């Protein structure tokens, strides 16, 4: 069984001393998990979180205590049809936060994770070297494809990037479409 990418997104109270507001996991095979933290400390929330994130929550539907959230995340990976899940995230600290929430690394989780920024730089660099284009130009093209695909998702679905589940779905779509773009990358002339 091959590795399965699982796209992770958090909404946090702030970036200095963050508390998890919500978490989303979206596997490239379609399985989703979304939960909102009923124990979040709103006193540390930034103005952005208070005005752009909290109004989107439906805690009566998705709310969980941290212990419930931990068990539910663990169960998500247990039920995932893979023996090797690779977390794909925006920030290095997100993987550590996920492991903390679960109380350890699930046996199906690879001990490594992938950052979208590192992906674009490394794969864009390889394509540039193989085609003779400047690395910066190809990495910039790769970023443009990624972010335009993510934004297209939000527009098509009429969703906001300030919701963890919608952001995870947009990143999953953008990442997979960017990977496909890189596979067909051709330089003319």
C-alpha cells in the first residue's frame, strides 16, 4: 500500500502563544476530519481570530473537548486506508501540534511531514535544473500555480480561507494540481 498525503490545517488564536481553535485533516483519497476546540482560551485570541475565525464556527455541531478531539483524530488515522500517512502542512510547528493533540505519533503516521513551501522550492528547483531555466523563475511559477489553484477553490466553492476545513481542502486541491502541473512541465524554445 502506498503512502497517502493528508493535508492538515489549524486555525489558531494567535501565532505567539497559540491555542487551537479548530483542526482539519483532508486525505488525498477524500477522507476528512474536522473539529472545533470547546476548551479554546478566547482571552488570548487575536483581533483577526475574533472577527474572522470565531464567527465561522459551529461548535454545537463540530465542538469537542480536547480529550474527545485527541481520540477522534487518532481514530481518523486508524480508519484511514493506508499504512503510511504523510502529513502535508504549511508550517513546521503544525506537525508537532498534531502529535501533541493526539498524545503521540499514530503508527500509520510517517515520522516526517512535508511543507508546501519546501515542496515548491525543491520540486521547482529540480524542474529548473532539468530544463535550463532559472531556479527562482520556476519556483515562482510553481508558487503562482499553487496559490492560484487554492484561490480558485475558494471562489468556486464560495468558501473562506479562514475556516480550517475549507483551507485544508483548498490546499489539498492546489497541491495535487501543482504536482500534476510539475509532471507536465515543458520548456519551449
